[in-house]
C-alpha cells in the first residue's frame, strides 16, 4: 500500500484538472469554459509539465481579454512569468490560425452577402494591432474578393494614405469596387475628420473611373464603425 500511496503523491496536482477541463470542453463545447480555461487548454499543448492556470490568468490580467492575449506582440508576451519563446510563438500561431479562418469566410463569395464575416475578419486581422494599418479589399464585378492588401503601416495614431495610389492599385487589379479598412489602436473606432476627408477624396477620384467605394470600416478593441452605416459615404 505504501508504494501505491507514493505513486499518488508523485502525480502533479494539476494532472486531474487537465483531464477534467478537456472532458468538459469535449462534452459541452467552448461556451462551457471561461476565457482563462480556454487559454489553459491552448497552453497544455506547449507547457506539458506545469500548472498553466497561473500563466493563463497572468496573461489575461496583463492584456485584458482573450483576443488581446492572442494579438499581443511576442516581445510583450514573454514579459509574463512562465511565458518563454515557445509559448509566445504558440500563441501567435493560434492567432494566425484564427485570422486565416476568418479570412476564409470572406473568400470566393460575394462580400456584400456576408458582411458580418467581413467585419469578423477585419477585427481579427487588425483590431488589436499596436500601430495603425490601412487595408484595402479589392472586389470584382460580382463583389467577390480579388485581393486583400495592407497598403500602409503607420504610427499609433496615424497612417499616411495616398488616394491616387489606392485608385491606381484598384485599376491594376481590374477591381470594380473596394472596401477601405483601417484600425484605431486607441480602441475607439469613431472616424476622425481626417478619416472622413481622406475617404471623400478616394470616392471622388474612384467614381469617375468606375470604381465604387462600398464602405470604409474602422475597427478597434471597442467595436467597429462603418462609414456607410454612419451615412458618411
């Protein structure tokens, strides 16, 4: 009996927790686990011999939300105790997979018929970036995505945008419509006066050339804003 007891004492306290958490996820789906528990499940794959709950909770305490954790730069992730290069890379891999999954939902189908998928993709790709990015979705006559390109990367509160270059690229791709997208690292997606003026300039240049600007979407941690929805286009 003493040998049996010794074996039990050698079993890490978190081993049973891991199996119970996996079973709950399998049986009840992702809604049955909290954000820190979902992070734990991800960390199980790359941290086999440690209790991952403190790491998961520390990540959420530092970055705020599950999405913020996945989107955080590797250099900031490794500041957390227990997060080394392999853990940071694994989290970035999960983020890349989520973004690519969201992108797949907007390819090979008319974008205007799957607008919620477009918003989900834009948020996954850009909402948590620390610098402003200006992205363009180029569409054909059937409003199917031809290309998805980041045109400019700026600072924390500004991205230089050149309207004539935007239209020139649309003509190169034979696009008949575009959707403009950029992020606000501040989190607030409210359009600025500069955003509104820049969009109007692009619309004015693109229209006579047969290129429609369907929308300009601004994404941030606190939601998104649609110029068309706000009647700014």
